[in-house]
């Protein structure tokens, strides 16, 4: 579908009135200042993480979520992404990203801090304007897709994490940003970060390396010379990331030579894609115990459809390594349901 060129066209696309469109876009920031109540677009859930800064889920209400899903399906889904992007992209996945890094001398992985909240409304607006969206329509789309967290929610942040990181998160949440929980955020983050992808891909190419990104996980791989100058390479990557308005989580940066277990988005990539050995062994043990002692003995989480859960895990293992997955399937076939 063509991009809406006027506000009436955008309102028609979203099946709302002009007043409702203005309320959804909230370009004046009324929701942030208003008292808590049913007219707010989001509800908030703090998630604590041991030893780390808490994470805030910003969950849109039904009206806003419907509008965002329509924008995702009718407007954003057709916009071009960089080839390095594999997260939240049709036809790509963690597996396609990992598969590009198999059999290399070194795998280097990095993680971006507070990925969505670092994508500001200004960056979203600029991305839409680059795609030819008229100014007023781009402002409305940006308003619908971004959010400012009310002070009462920021003030209720649970304890945890480094003071500097907590301060940075509070600042980011108070600024209009992509909310973690909105259906439009993953695609808009991919679009808004295209320049970073382009710069990192060019930097990697100059070092005879390959680059992919799965959401906030950056991966580089290459031959022995890359391993030998990994520290200098990482300094260059970090400079580019910072220059583009993001921050590298140094605690999650890894340089893995071929002699170690090389992992990309949790997938082993040393020779071919595979489950980590410990994960494979755990699943095999669960299946074996199900066959010997009954499935109920292993359903410790009380899952409603434990059979489907196990089949899903086997299917994932099969996608990574069909040969090894057959051993899991044989154990599963022994289970009496």
C-alpha cells in the first residue's frame, strides 16, 4: 500500500477520526503529564534482573496496539532494511544470522545497551522523512510509534544495576523513544539503525570480516588476522556505535576463537549450526526420563501442553542440526502419552 500523504488519509487507514488521530499521536505530550487513568496509551511493567538494571515493558492499550499493528502491516513492512538485519525481518531469523558465521577463525559478539529506548523520536521522524513521508504525516506517525514515560513510573524503578546505567535509562525513558512492547518498535528500530548497519558493514568489509545484527546483538566473524587485531577492531566498532547514539555493553562483549565454543544468538557455529552441548544434553535427558518415568515427571513448570513444548524444542534442534536432532526424535517417540 502507498504511504499516506495526508492526515485524513492516515486517519482513514487507521479507521479513526481526526480527533482520535490527534489523541493517538499525542504530539503535545499530554499523556505524560495527565493523571493515571483510562485515557493513557500504555501500561507499565518493571522487570527486575539480578545484578542488572531493571527493564521497563511499555505495553500499549488495545486502541493504540491496533493502530500500531495497522501501521506495521500497511506502512512500515514495505520499507527497505539493511542486509545485515536479521531480527524481526520476514524470512530471516536468529538461525539465518548464525549460519553466516560458521567455520570461521574468530567470532566477535557485542550487545547494545537499552536498544529501543536509545532510538529517539527525532531519529524515527528523520527516518520517515528520508522515505518521503510528508512532514505532518511523519510527525503523527512518530507520535503513534514513540512514547514518553510518566515521571511516576520512572520514579518507581526497582533497585539494581550500575548507578550510571540507571541514570541513563531514566533519561532515555523520559524522552520520546521506541517503547519496548509496541508492535511497531522492532521494525522502526531496524529502519532507524540502517546507517549504523551500513557503517559497521563497511568497517567489517575493510577488515575482511562479516557483520550481522539480530535486534541488539552485533556479530562479526572472520579469518585469523581479525582474531589477532580483535582489540583494535572492537575499539573501531565501539567508536561507530557511540557516534550513532548507542552504547556497547562491555560486560557482554565476547571474542571467541575457533578453539572455543563460538556462539551467535545462543547458537553454536564452530563448524555448523548446533545447539550448545549442555542444552542438547539437558533436552535429551528430559526426553529419556519422560520415556522411562512418564511425561508428568518432567513437566515441572506445569505447562498445559508439554507434548507440544517438547516438539517445539526438537524442531528448533532439527533446524540447527538435522542429524543430531534425530537422536532426540527417537527418544521422543518412546514416550507414552
